[in-house]
C-alpha cells in the first residue's frame, strides 16, 4: 500500500485553511499534518513536520508566499502547489512562483465559496498528488536559470528590425513544469533563428499573457501571447492563450498565420497540443520541428502521429531525467515518434542545429 502524503496548508484565511483541509482529508492518499497563516509560520512548520507537499497561498501578511518560497527552496526544498488569485497581478506572481520552483498552481475562484466545488476539489487533489510524487530530490535538481545567466549568454540584443515571415516552424507542447522548462529553451534561441515558434502550454486564461511577457523579458527572440491573425515571423514565439486552441493557417502565398479557436476542449485541454499539431499537418511541406516537453498525460501524441503521416517533421522529446512529469514525452517516445530524446538544457541547441539561423 502506498504511503500517505503529508500535506501542509499555508493560507492567511481561516476559512480557506478549513475548506482546503476538509478537501484533502477526504482523500485517503493524504494526511493534513499542519496549517499556518503566513510564510514565517509556514517555514517553522516545514522544519517541524517535514511535509511531502505544501499548499501555499501567494498573498499573506508577515511573510508572503513568494518570499517564503524563495527561503524554502534554498534551505528545505519541498514540492509546492501555489493557490493564486485569478487577477492580472495574481498571474504575474504565479509565473514568478513557478520560476522560483513551485511545481504547479491552482487559481482560486473569485467567489471563495466555489472553492468547495467538485471541479476545484478534483483539480486540487490531482495537483497535490502529482507534486508530492515529484519528490524533494527532484525539486533540488530543478534549479532554473537566472535572468542574469540568460541575458549574459545571449550577447546579442533583441532584434528591433522587422523580420521576414517564416518558412520554417517549431511547434512546442508542454504542461506541468512547462513554464519553468520554457525558460531553458526560448531564451537560448538566437534572435536570428530561421523559423517561427508556436507554443501550447496548458494554463488557465489570464496566465499565459504573464508567461509570455516574462519569457519575452528573458529572451533575445520576441515572445508574445498569440492573437488571432498574427503572421508567424522568424525569431518570434507565439504562446496560445489559456482559453483558446491555437491553429496554424496558411495563405495562398505560403505565409503562415495564427487562428484562435473557441471550440470545446480536446482531451480535456484548451488549448490542446493535438489541435495545433493536426493543423500543421494541413500545411504545405516545409521544415518542421516538433518538441514535446514535461507534462502529465499524452496530449500531442495523436496530433504528431497524424502530422508524421502527412508531412516530414523532426520530433524532439524531453528526456525523463529532466522532466518534472514524464508523461507527454513518454507517450511520444513509446509511440515511436521521437527522432531525438534530449535533456532540457539541450533542446534549444537541438532546434537551432536543425533549422539554422538567418
């Protein structure tokens, strides 16, 4: 029988602590070992209780969640799931938390009484269990590159001249662990890469814009949240909005552009990697690179299988050792679709070698 996972709940709201505790206690896989009302108390509880996973609020008095997370990961690395407000500022803080080492996050409903809804319960329990199984050793190993490291490695400033439309395409799909994993890839691509890049990262609405903004700050390529009608240019990366499918379309002259679809989730995802990959299968033949990175489940495999049957594409899967969750890449590898299996810190180099620069 699998050992129960010890959970520590840190939230300044007594109501939230009680509700979250009740949800977690209803699942036999978990044991709530303690609660705290701020980050300072939380650090003391981590030291005393040695939890397997922490539910951590972002905004708290005395010591907020981000400050606690920084201290925690430098002294007692522990898997963390952040509880974030669904606001612009909350999204920015959440991206920072993921950058600092949080495994995942859950957006708090604007109506706090909806926290007890079945949908939120299922999502919270799934994310806590997943984070707990990542393990403390893995958290120690997942040190993200710092902004100064990334910027100094680039040497070239972001290109300000208008770049030509893309004739080559990189399509990236990722989920849990993706926001931080993307920091090992996009910032290390040269600004004069001879390709456009489209990205599907499983995230709720509102958070993908903050993710794109952060990656744009770190990168010499341009990174933005995709908009309907965007022409895909070399040296630009377009991240699918959290509530729309990203479809790559093609004009009569061969120009690639982005369509955003509000159709139903596919395989439980919106955006879905499968939708993006299937749309690429309908384009003319050109140089394509598909990249599947860390994430739970198998989104992307069916789309890549269809794409491989229609067009030539070089498929790169992130290796198990560097994944937070070896689900999506594993599915691609087991389906026999991967041309290369590489460590996270080698993905940008692999892309550049395959496609070259302008």
